[in-house]
């Protein structure tokens, strides 16, 4: 009976066990990966991916047995230092009472073995956890890690971010530089504390500081001697003295071997980040050529107490910290397994108490913390983001309905929000923040290779290239601290063309780099006031370029002035003409009762002389700086004076014809229509018509001063704009009409019998008048600037002198030189008939 009861109980327990196995009451890992790692527990776990080994060995896969896991070879001391830097940063944060108080951070770090497959395995392990089972029917709970530091390479970062980005797991890389990772649509949760390749582009930096590339060649991957010699020929054939090499040191060494072979000196080498800090290039034979090399490198930082932490670690028996045991065995050349051999040699056993302070490896060297400093900043960025999240006040949060994150069930995507807005300053004084693409502000050290007393090369920091949110890229350089590998100990001049001075512009030479150019002088009216100006700029309307074409100066204002030699000459001629008129008036007044004066209608003669005097004087209104009143008066006085002159001549001609017609029987009544009253009335009426024309012109479109810069671009011609072309044309047309009428009547009366027929002189004067004003038109149109006014004045003076001389010179000749002919008989022609 007891035996039967025992069998029943055993069967029942087996059934229950089978039921538990078949029933999905727990989450099981599909597969666990064998990975080298380090682990420390905490309230929140940060993941990390580092290059602790250089190579991955994959065993053969037959798929007839359970596939073996790949394993890693060749330990990387510097990569392990980066992992320990993360551990140190987390320990430092846990001890900081101001950052994440009452919260302990833990870490889970994995070795990616510089292989995408291993990195992906590690990333999956970080996000899914390493527990083989999870007792939760819903398979739900907090994420194993809230953020990941790494991967250091771009290719694994692209792959990992593509997958983990779907779940918005924050990833902060310390060394992945591919600019493609700045694509927020593809990698929404990717951040980095190293500048992207977009900032590390030498072409961009050269453009930033006004430089250009004279040539561009590719270093061969296979060290082809012909390609190397071709590159050497290009370097030696170029005028460029600075040579930028953007390549790993392994590509540089074959080129430098050729430089040594050909003894090519006189070049300033500029190193990219890939070899600026490389010790492989410090080969003794290279030193005479590479001394003075300038390069850029990732910002070097100082992390207090890191060195002590690195020396303080000890190996652990915990499988999760297996990476420490591997490090210890590689550092001291021992093994934790008893009796392990390497060939026929027995490897000494590790005690775990070996002294790290006696070692000298990249692991213990903290003099040039660059990638490690970026790891340090990445950990602190995640810590500050988590701190800001924990400080959230309910009702003021950034999530839906102003809520905060559930601190007991924190989601990685919630950390991304705070990480995007994080900003802090490291203990070394560097500001850390991320732009909208998750990129950190670019910052580089400028390095200089300087010879030391032992004839080796030492690298010194001589400046910083820093990007600011408002200032852009700013270069700060200690020029006095730079060693230049030239006899002068001064920087070389590496130019294809000398700088173009102000007053010129650059014109790129066809087929050559943009730094090879000619300097062309700016055209008239154009300036450039900076060195190496790309284009010249036009001066404003009232300005012109100076003789050096580097400044705009006010244009010279040109007008016919009284100080101008031409103005003086014309003024003198005007005053002489006025004096001649006054002299003739005086002569005629003195001999007003003589036959020759009386026979030529003395009243009209005096009126004509007065009008001619006004014509001479109106010239003075055309000289001097144009003003509103002079512009209005000059043409008005000119028009009225000449109409008064022409109307007087016209009436005189008509009187001559009437007198001779009245001497005939059939025309005895003609003279009564041309008495003194009719003569005065005719002159007044004809003159009033011109006055009306001028009045209408001035009231509708008055002439005004005008600055004309069309005649001569380098000067402003100050002139009077006529206002209305129609008004000015009517004024001139009316004068022309009276002149034509006078000429026609005088021409018809030229053969009238009389010893002194005045019609002949009027005809001749009208011919002179017409010739002058006909010639005036083309001369006026073709004359530039102030000479336009001079031509008009000359026409006025020439026509006025012509009228004065042609009409009055013969009379004055008889009055003054041959008074015996100034008798009535001579005038009437009777003396000639008697003879």
C-alpha cells in the first residue's frame, strides 16, 4: 500500500513538472551568447561596447552539433582602458551627492572584438538581458539597460542604431564619426561625443579659414611605387609649401620613405586626426622632415583620480567579470588555470595580487586621454539626462498631460528626450551638449611635433579649434609655441598667388585651383576695400571711386563757374558786348540829330541797342552754380531779350519798306500805317506774346536745378533741367519765326534805291543770326557737361555780336570816321546824282 502511494505521488509530481514545462508561464532566452564582459549591479544599468580585442575567430560550422561560439584574440590595452574609464565615471557619479542622489548606477560592459557580429550580439544581450528565464507571464518589466555607451566604430553603430533605434534605446558613441549617423530619421536615438566627419573634413576647415587645395591625390592601398613617385612629382611641382595628409599612418609611411629617399625638404606637413598622435610615424629617419608637423586631434582631457582607479582593479571569479581575468593574464603573462602551457613552456600561475604600478602600457598611460575622455563625457551625458528625468515634478513634465516618467518602470525612449536637451560642463572645463542631430559641438586640439633634447619628437598642444553655437568654428592658436621646421623658424608662405590688395578683385585662372588667381583692378566707379575681394562694388549715385579704387568719394560737381577759365572768358565777352552797346548808345545819343541816325529810326535803334544789351547781360545768368531763380530767369530773359531784338528789327524792316513805298504815287498812304505809335505797339505786342509763353512755361513745368550724372559718370554735372520741352521749343520757335520774317522782308527790300539802305545790313545780320543758331543745334547736342552751357552762351554772344556789328558798325563808321557823309544829300543819294 505504501509502495502504491509512493508511485502515485511520484507520477503526480512528474505530471506537474511536465505541465509547468509545457505551459508558457515564464520567458526563456532563445539563446545566450558567450561574451567577454564586466558587470556591476545598480538601480539603473548603463551598457557599454568597447574594442577590448582586435580580432574575432569564428569556428567552423558543420551544423551537426551545437554551433560553438566565436572567440576573440589579441588583447587591446587601450580599449580596455576605455571600458575602465566608463566604470570609473560611474563610480565617481555614485559618490557625487549632487548628481543622482540616492540612486546607484550599474554597468554591463561587453567586448565587441572589432567585429560587427560580436558587437551586434553584445547589443542584443544588453537590451534583452542575460537571465536565462524571467518569471513574468506577460514578459514585461523595465529595460535591462537605460542607455548604451558605444560602439566606437561607425559600421557597428549604424547597424546597432538601425535596430535599437526602433525601440528608441539611447546610444552615445564616443568614437563613431560617420556623418551618416547624423540622420535623425534613420537613427533617432543616436548621440555622440565626438565630432562627425562633416566637421573633420579638411576641405571644410580650409574654406573656414580661407585656404584652398592646390592638388589632391590618393595614397595607394597597395603601396604602389609608381603611384608614390607620381605623388612626389605633384608635390615638388606645386608652389604649395604646406602638404595635408588625410590618411592612417600605415598609408603615410611609404610616402615618407620616398620623401627621405629624394631628400625633399621645405614642406610643412599637416596631419589629420588619423596620424597626428601616431607614434608609428616617429621613425628616426623621418624626423628631419616631420619636425614641425601640425595636426589636429580629438580633444585631450584630464580625468582626476583615473590613474589611481586603473591601478586599483583586481580580477574576479564572477563569470560576468571574465574580462578582468583576461586583462590580468595578458598584462602579467600568467594564467589562472593551473598547469597551463604554451608550447613546451609552462605558464606561471596568476595570483591576482600582481602590482599594476610596475607596468608601463597604454592601459596605465593617462597622459593623452582622448577617446577615453569622450567615454567619460558620454557616461556623464547619460547621467545628467537621468538626473533631469528624476527631478521632474508631476504636472510639469514633458510627456502627455504634463506627466513625468514612471521612475519604477523607466522606458529608454523617455531618457532620449532629456538626453537631447542635456548640457553641462566637465571638470576639465569643456561644455557638452547635443545639437538637433545628436552631434556634440566640435572641439579639437591643434598639435605640433617638436624635437626634444634627446633628438626624439614630442607632441605639444599649441591651440584649440572649437565650435560655438553662435560663433561657429573658432581657432585659438599660440603662435609663439609652434616649432617651424625651416631655417627662418617662421611659418612658410604657401601661396599660388599673392593676395589681391584693396582696389582689385580676384579672377580665378582657368584650369587651376581657386587659390591661383589674377588681381584685376576695379573699374571706374567700382571699389573693393578688403583684401582678396571676389568682386568690386559700385559706388552710390553721388559717389565715385578714388584713384586707388578702394574708397568711394563724393563726385566732383561740375558747372560753368566764374572761376573757370572758360567762364571768365565768356563773362569778359559778355561785359565787352554790353560796353560796346553802351558805347553805341552813347554815340547815337550824341549824334541823334544827324541825318544817319534820324534816317534809321532813332527810337527803334535805341530800343534795339537796349535789347542787344539785355542779350549780352542774360549770359551772366548761365554762369555760376545753378539755383532755382537763375534756372527760371536765364531762359526767360534770353527769350524776351531776343524777341524784343527781333521785333525791333522786324519793325525797322517794315518801316524801310513802307517809307520807300510811300515815295511812289500808288503808295502814298502806306506810311500812315507805320507811324511811331504803330511801331511801338507792334514791338510791345510781339514781345508780350513771348512773355505769355514764358509765363505759361514757368507755371506748368518750371526749369529747376538738376544733378546730371549721365554725361560723365565720374562727375555730377549741375545744370538746369528745362522742365517742359514743349515750352522751351515754343520759346525758341517764336524767336526763329520773328528772325525768319525779318530776314524775308529785309531780303525783299535789299535792292530799294537808297545810298544807305539799312535792309541790306539787316539781311546780312539775319544771315549771321541764322547761321549761328543752326550750327548751335548739333554743337549743343554733342557737347558734354558744362560745355553744353558754354555752347549756348557762345551762340547768344555770337548772334548778338553779329547783330550789333552788322547793323550798327556801318553807321558808327560814318558817324565817327566820315562825318562828311553824314548829310541828308548823301543819305538820299542826291550828291551822287549831281556828280
